[in-house]
C-alpha cells in the first residue's frame, strides 16, 4: 500500500539550503555551499492527498488550459477549489460548469452579472474584481497555480504564498519584479514554490536531490521565429509573425518576448532568485530544437541535462503531482527520430533585449522591476501596431535610465514604481 505525505512534510521552500532556510540572500549573494534539501518523495509514495484540492489563477490562458486538461485526465486525483480569469467570462463559465469548483472569480467587474447569472443555483460561489481574485488565491487549496500574466499576477501570487501552501509559479514576472520579496515571503510563511517555466522546472528536477549545489546553470532558448533573420528584416516584423513561435504554443505576450529573447532574459533573473546563483553563474544557449531545456553544471565537470518535447504538459504535470509523478499524454521522446540537436550562442547585437536583461540582473535594485514594466508596455504597443519590433529594446533601455539602485521592500513600493514607469512611458 502506498504511503501518503502531508503538506507539512514538504520543505518550507524548495530552494532553501540546510540551516539557511528562511534566510533570504542578498541580490548578489555567494552561491550556497550546503546541499539542497531532499524532497520527501520515496519510491511508491503518492500525492499529498487524493483528491488534491487545486486553485488555478488564470484558468482560461494556455497554462490554465493545460493544467485543467491534466485535471480532466485524472479526476480521482484532483478537484478544484477556485478558478479565475480576467476577461474571458464565457470560457470561465464553461469551465465552472464542467469542473464545479467551490469559487469562481472574474477580474473585470463588468462581467460580474453575467457570471453570477450563469452559475445561479449551481452552488458555486462567484465574485468579481481584484478582491475576488485575491479571495480565490487565499482559499484553502492544497496547491495553487499562479498563471496570471504580467505584474498583475504579483499580488494574488503573494496572497497564495502567504497562506503557506504549495504554489506552482508560472508567472515569471513576479520573481523578476519582486524576487527578493517573493522569496522572503515564501520563507516567512512556510510556502513551497515550484517552478512551472519549462527551463526552471527542468533545473529543479535535476537539482532537487543533489548533494551539492550547481556551479552554473545554462538555460536553453529556441532562438524564436527570427533566429536567422537579418537586422533589416527585423524592422518590418509584424505582430502576427512575432507570435508564431516555431516550437511552443503560447500566449501573445510571451511569444513576443521569445521573439525578442527578452523571455530568456527574464528567465535568467527568475533563475537567479530561485536557485540563488550569482549572475555570472547563469548563461543562455540557443538550441533551436527545444529538446534540451537546461544544462546543470557541477564543480567536478559533470553536466546534467533534462530532455522532453517542447510541451508545457510535462512541467505542469511535474508540479501538479509533486513529489509524485503522473502519466500524461505527452509525446514520448525519440532521439533517433529527431536525429540531430544543435546549439549556438545568442546574438545580442540583433536581439539586445537579452543584453538589457543581463545588465538589469547585475545592476539589481529596482532595475529588474523597471525592465519588466517597460517590456510589458513595449510589447503591448507593438501588438497594437504603435511601434516597430525593433523599437522594443530602445523603449526599455530608456526606461532603465531611471533606475536608482534601491531595492523595493514592499508590495506597495513595487506597485508605486510600476505605476510611475507606466505613467512616464505614456507621456512619450
């Protein structure tokens, strides 16, 4: 008979090290020498509870949809406590009627009446507006998927963390903009943070049981749809072309970030906080096939890699079942059929957003937050047809000139800086 484990048995933060758990390193802390804590998983152990109770913040997006597909395939293992969406109320209603969560929230208050009317008599509680999203994040779930896009996802992510549960983080912007605060809150509230980004999840799978910390981590990048494009061609790129990723199926914003290589820059900053490595211990390698998701380097010369097809089902399944594993519909990997894996250095001359992100990571303080906000504004303008693809890095670079070097300590300070950057850019 398999043994179950309790949430209280899970390390308070997946990335704490030895007796240092609960201590947040400075932005440029030296790499820890103590080993990573081991997961409580042993062979044959099952999920924390069956069914595991889930909340999904951002249920109608690509990450939320993939998560719900796994729930649909495993109805005996998972049930829903809460689901949210920002605008897509009709899709949210359909999901609520299928999965029967206890609570459903829509971010835009204009849709409150439609949501309430559609679910009247169902026994499902509803809410609308930011307070309702926060309520969804605070509800008593075993596991919360934080998949709200952009800086808007930071407040509900922190709410889930402060409840002390298990949070699967798909919102990389939370760590880019507020990495010190997020990790400090995880330690202070005994929360477990599991990375959903394919590269960071791959790293976690390789280091979770390691006796020693890595000396370096390399994140791979596909290179995006314009990897081989000439500079003059980039000036005429359209939004439709930019969102057409060669390997991954993703939303518009992250697809544009992948095209500019800003996504990989944001992921470097995310890895810096998650794995407590200095900027010089983090690198990027272009790998067009997107089969190898990371390389983990150790002091003895060993390099470990994690492989799978480019399918978000794999990292989401890992986090939703952690510390166990579940069967998925992901395509089996056949290296002989693939035949060849290739690699190249990223071209930061053609794709300066990666260089800007590296610089912001090294500068620390408020620079990563400003980088993230300016990028969100620039990508939105590009998708609206207001600026060219090649204007994106220039707008971000100009915004970074306002960085003070001071690290915001509270959510309110972070939101104030975010608002200031947006207001400044709106006047340009």
